[in-house]
C-alpha cells in the first residue's frame, strides 16, 4: 500500500517537472525520448536548453523530434549541439499551465483514494477483529493523508514557480 501511494506521489512529481515554469528544465525533454536520450542536456540560461549529442545521426533524429514536439519554435542545430530557445510565458499561458497542474494533482488524488478504497474493502473482507479492522483502517487513512499533504505541497511549489 505504501509503495502504491509513493508511486502516485512520484508520478505527480515527474508530471509536474515536465510543466514549464519561468525557467527551463532538462525535464522538459522527458516527453521526447529521441531527444532526452540523445546526449547531455544542460540549461544554458533561463530560456535556453542545450542538448549535446553523441553523433550526427543522433543529433538529426533529436532535432527532428524536438521540432515535431513543438516545444520550441526554432531549435538551432549546430553540429552535435541543439539549442532549444523557449519563449517567455504569457500570463494566460501560465493560467493554463496552473490548470493543467491542478488536473494532474486531481488525477493522482483519485488514484490514491482508489488505492485506499481497495485496501479498506480487502480489510473488511478479512477475518480480523472489529478493533483490528478499525485500527488498520485508521492507519490506511493516516498514510493516505500524509501522501496527499505531500502532493498538495508539490502543487503549491509549482504554483509559486508559475507566479500566478
């Protein structure tokens, strides 16, 4: 149960990392495997990522994948390096990103509640005494509450990063 709760928390963390805030992050390329695994990704400045690839074929495939993904209007390929300049975020776009972040949080909350419900229903079917069932149900609820608090904190951090 703890492992499943933690998995939901990790999923939220990785999904939120993909959402761009005011600064670029190498995690933005996580959704583009051809680019993410093509070489070393570094942050050049607040709006620019630099992908240094291993060879020319890999550079070309990564460049195409980045263009097709639409995360940058004009990625620049210079030999083995690809410079990905991302435009500044508008306030309207920040609001959309905040809504997307909230939707991701809500989906993970539903997942955690489903996990809790599954374990509680299994507990009710068990041969445990009434006191043991009550104690275990209370423990399950406490674990869920801890993970939900942590997830809410992640969302609040993302909200502050977006400065909405």
